[in-house]
């Protein structure tokens, strides 16, 4: 079974970047909510930034209050499956669909919201994932700036990866389940201000709906 990443748009079209005359980028966070998410939320609030959080269902179960705080602060939620299994590329279409559905259900139970946006774990897309997403009716949200913050220990390296070619319309992928993310975000937000780059929530950047 051939698998690829969502950035290539090989099996499904995704939203990765949006070249724009507006000097804005979009921030997205994966794999939360976690114990580190509140500090990230405080920084975003301080800088008046709204972002997208692609949440894992089991993490919402573990941190329901933090999940609610994400929404109360004006951010949007996206589906990142229920378990975020590393075996996602080997699951059947039915199993992937159930992963998506289970995450949708817990979000709806906790918030009343019906999710429209989906980001596959590790960005993996194959024909089985494609069928599951077409069946669930989600839009795929990707990224075009990935600093590998979940596996890179050096904040300096991560910041350089983000900022070296950053341009309006870019979508940045960060992870709110990493202890160092808040520190990286704080530096990044200062750099954005110096570069006169604003931020837009991804749904507003692309002109799409986050919920059904």
C-alpha cells in the first residue's frame, strides 16, 4: 500500500498554504490537549492570536477542562483521530473511519460542535485514508512549515526552521504536547511582530468553515 504525506495532494486535496496580499500566517497545534496547553493558551491570549488545535480524542477525555478553554479563547478545533496510532498507515479504511468518528463524537459530546476539519496523524495519506475521509466528509488541513518540534531538542534550530523562509499565507505546524513549545512560541510571536507578520485563524485564512 502506497502512502504519502498530505502536502503532496496526491490522494486528497488539502489546505496547506494560502498565498495572500495580507501579511498573515496561520498557527496550528497538534496532539493535545496536554498539561502544556494552558501555557500556550496564555501566550496566544497575551498576543491576541487565534489558532487551530487538532486534538486527539483520548486527550480530550483526559483534559476536558483544557479542551473547553481552547474553545473559550476563540480557537478552533480539528479532528486528529481518537488514538493517534503510529500504525495509522496500516489500518483498514473502516478502522480509520472509526478513529475519525470517535474523535468527532467526543468533541460533539463535550462542546456540541460538529467538526469539519481533519488532520491525519503524521500527515499520512493513502487510498484507505482517502476513502475514510471521503466517507466522513471532512476537509483535510495540512501545513507547509514543519519544524519537527516534537523530535528536535534545540529551540534555536526549531525557530530557524520556522522563520528562515517564512512568508505570508504559510501554515505552521507545532505540537502542544511538548514542554518546550511554549518557549518556542513566545520567541516566534516576538519575531512575527518584528517582521510585521500578523496571524489569522486557518479557517479565516482559507475562507472555509471549521464546523458543519
